[in-house]
C-alpha cells in the first residue's frame, strides 16, 4: 500500500520546492548551527529575551530547508511562526509592506493554514486579555493609535467596521480620519492621538503589539523567518541602507518585540557582490555621516554570518538513507541497493545538496520503473544577481511618502 505522506515528501523533494513537511523529517543535518538556533529559540520562549540571527549559504545548499526545519521546531515549542520571502513587492526598506505580508503568512501552533483572527475574535471586551492589551497599547507604544483601534474592534457591533478594523490589524492600514470617526460613533468621545500615526514611521508599533498579543493568547513567543534576504541587493543605494536599519529592529530589538526570534537567510555571495561590490560602508558614511549605527553593525553581521557548509559524507548518507526509505514507502516497494550505490549515483548531480537529492530520486525512479538505472543528469541552475533598480525612482517614492 502506498504511503501518501511519504509520497508528498518525495514529490516535494523532486520538485525542489521547500516544504515544512520535509523540514520535519530531515532535521538532523548541520547539528552545530541547529544547536545555536535552538538555544536562541529557548532564549526567546523560556527567558523572554528577543534576539535575531543571520545565516548564509549558496544557492541549493539548504537555506530554505533550514528555515522550514526551524518552523517545525518553533511550533513544537508552542511559538507562533511568520514566514516571508523578500521580493520587489515586499522590500525590507518598507516595514509596512513587510508587516502586511508577514500577517498573511502567520501560523499558529498546530495549524496548517495561516491566520490568527479566529483566536482574536474570541477575546471579549471585558476579558483580562483585552484589558492588558489596551493598557499596553496606551502606554508602551510610540503612538496610541492601536489603543483606539483595538478598543473599537472589541466594542463595535457593525460588521463593516469590524472588517475594516480587522484588516488594519492584518496590515491593510485604515486612515486616521475614518478610525477617529468610528471611535466617536461607538464611544461618543473623540480619539486624541498623542502622536499622529504614520505607517512609514510607526509600523514597529504593530510588530510590538502582535508580539505582546501572542504572549497574552498563551503562546510562548513569535518566530519571524525571512528568506531571500539577498534581494535587498537589488534595491537602490539609500533603500538598501534603510533596509539594514530595519533589519536591526529585529536582530537587536532593544524594546518592543517580546519573546521574539528573527532569522534571516542570505546568499553567501552577498558580502562580496553587494557589501564590497557596491561599497556599502562608504555609502553609509556618505548618506548618514556621523550616524552609521545601527546599519554598520548589521553590515558587520552580514559579513560574518555563519555559512551553511556542504554536508559531510556521513550527513549526506543519512539524507540519502531517508530518501530511499521514503521512496520505498511512497511507491510500495523495497529498494535493493546500498547507500554507497545511491551515493555514487548522485555524483553526476554536482555539488549542490538540492541537485544531489533530485539525482537520487531520479535514480530510484528508474530502479522502481525499470529495475535498472542509467546515468542521472540534473542541471544546476540559479545564480543570484544583484542588478540595482533605478535609484532615483526608489528615492522619489520615499520622498513622496
């Protein structure tokens, strides 16, 4: 009989598309870096200390797979997980776009689908959680917009208002004027902001609010996983420097984020191609003279980021052994070959872990279908490029905001 879970694993590995299910079963490799990540997760969940980390690696060497492994590890520790791949539409220099995308990809423990509003809807206006969150929003954030918004959300009975306020919490920010109008309608008094809210300036309030909310909901913390971090290299000069400053808010959270662990995955070539190639330290001195921090510290961290080294022979053999086991269970057969034979068959797949895995699956496919296998050939594709977008468009957009 076929094992459909095993087939899902094999098909995910065959496609090269990262999968959380794969991360659940292939988590023993790279024990040193996983131990460091595990210690930081414990620091966040057990000690309440927020921290961050950057890992680097070549294309196909398992960065995204490692993030998925951390995803599973965090859920086993009862931590909320948000996952994001940076892109042109979600650049690191614009936190309000990052927040919106993260909220769309936030997974509560033991949930297969993203979303947290179903839990938020269970909070009543007079509950201890509601009282704590309102007190926090009124006193601990840079602005008090979220106090007025959350209080309105808890007390409105109008479905349209509820939808607008919920969308705001998910990153589709409502303008100040309609929020004040809603608050006045519900409570018969004006909403007077201590600081006029701007999504480009005060978005970290939302990250802080959510980290506190997840703790009040009974979870042990919040893990933020950001992949494709090297795409910052395609931003304009000033946007890149702002992106580094934004990274610092997660890597070195002095205040705001509670029990949070942030992990960024970066291409191994970023330091040479972008930091050195585009003279980032000189750019920092030119654009922010006398104020290099925190961007300079982030640049230093990116240069020194621990790299995912190619797996050892023993680690590769362990991965191949599992692939052989899953392939047999997936298709209801017993592969009759040694690990050494399977290892030899993957040599044509090149040095990348991803292509070795695909070569092994192709070899097993041939044995399963024809009882023999020829030479497997899997192309190695995917080199990062850091072509800079037109700088003046990026800077003009910032000025307009």
